[in-house]
């Protein structure tokens, strides 16, 4: 194949011919290979330095299988048994709307969820007792004496500006329900969000929660606590309506139970007191107590059935997570991988060296032409 440029090697390069001499190109690179060697060595040193300076990170993960809700069509046996007890379980098929697994990343990445996680206690190596991530991060960002001197001398104008803006924000928002975060807290939540990754597989329906951190035990604890809080969050969301119904029925049941007990005692006490007395007034009072007790008993029995039905509804709507693979304390580090870093550094050094060599020859040609024009 012919081209419009020619790269021929004699003592310099020619650009005005119409073909590329690849042999001359390779020969030129080979004879000036010292430049490539130098760039490769420099890139390798930078890569080696990077691999030693960058903190070692470990990863742990858990695999979940969210369960699907049970419909009323699949509860035939349970519905028949419940029907014998006078409980209408057909309405339980209208289960509460659950959270689709596709939204799990947004839930875990939300600020309220992150706030709960950072306030959980973890077993950091620097502490003898478990402390919260919030306390650990804030204690690690305490200003040193040198930082304070720099802050109130060279950086004094910016310090005053930040303080004034911070006070203004707090004054404007102290009477509202908005969330106010300091710059340190914003940075903390930003870094913390990068330590948790959530992936949902549409085909298999599996949810993978992965954590990345510098300490082996912490990363396993982080994944476990994330799984636990996600389970509680999804359960609370799905069972919110049925639990409210259960709480309401439970309160009414307790009231009627007390009323039923009191009426029962009054009825039996009145019956014992007038056992051998014959009187229309006594019979009328006894009938009144008996009717009141009968109505209360019917209401109490009805509430008892509704209470059982509400408990079944809560159980039926409570989602269960099957943990296919629990989080484990990692034994091998996840990064940085020194060998991969060195290989990439070597390749980049080679590319950079060849590019530098070609640019150098090109500028020599331009320089020679410039001299001939003069």
C-alpha cells in the first residue's frame, strides 16, 4: 500500500515523498531506543510509587434473593382453614405494594439510609471498643496546630467567608425541617457512599451488595449492616398499612376486652346476689345486663377475628430475603494490584517514549526546513 507521506531513514526524515518506509521507521525507533527505555523506567517508578502510596482496600459482598409476595390464589389451603374459623382471608390477596429491587441502589444511597449506617458502630483497629463511623471520621479530621495557624493567617479571608455563610444558612433554616450539613459531613457522606455498591440482575433477580474499605473486618460489618437495614426498610414499607390496621384493631380489642371482662363480672355478681330472689325488677335488670353483655361479647368476638386476620395479613405481607451468599471477612486485598499497575505503567511508558521520539524527529525536520528557507 502507498501513502502520501514517506518516512525514510538516512540521516533525517523526509516528508515530501509518497510512501511510508516501515523498516526505516522501526530502525529509527530501535537506534533511539534509549529514550523509550528512560520513559518506561520513569513510568514504572511512578506506578510503583502509586501502588505503595495508595491505601490497600478489601472488598466483601452479599448476594440476596428478594422473595415475591404470595397471592390469594396460592393460599387455597390456608384460606379454607381460616374460613372455618370465620376469618375472611380473601382480602389478604390485596397485598401492599412492595419496593422493586431496581430501587435498592437509590434507597441505600439516600441520605437517611446513609445517616443510619454512619451512626452504626464498627470495630476499627484504632479503637479498643466499637465506635460509629461518624465519630471515627470526625476524630480523624481534627485540625492540627499547623492547620489552625494556616487557617487564621494566610487563609483568614476564606475562613471568615465560610463562617459567615455557615451562620447565615443555619439562621435561615433553624425553624424549618430541612437538613443542614457541614462541609465535613458532606465530604464524609460523599466518601461513605463510594464504599457501598448495589447491583441488581434483571435476569436472575439477584441483588449483590458489595462493600469496599481499608480494613478487612469493617468491610464485612458494613455489608452485614447494610443488608439488615435494607431488610427492615423494605419490610417497614410494605407492611406499613397492614401494621397500622393491626395496631388500630389491637387497641380496640384491648378496650373491648376490658369492657367485656367488667360486664362479665357485673353480670355474674348480680346473678349471685339475687339467686333466690324473685322479682320483676330484678329480672328486668338482669335481662338488661345480659343483653349488654351479649352485645359486647359479639363485638369482642368480632374484634378477635379481625385481630387474627390482621396478624395473618402482616405475616403474609412481610417480605423475606434469602441470603444466598453472606458477607465474609476477606483474606485477599482487592487493590491496588501492583502487577497490573506495573504492566499498565510499562505500556504507557513505551507509548509515551515512542511518541516523544517521533515528535523529536518531526521537530528536527521542521527546524531543518526553516533553516533552508532562511
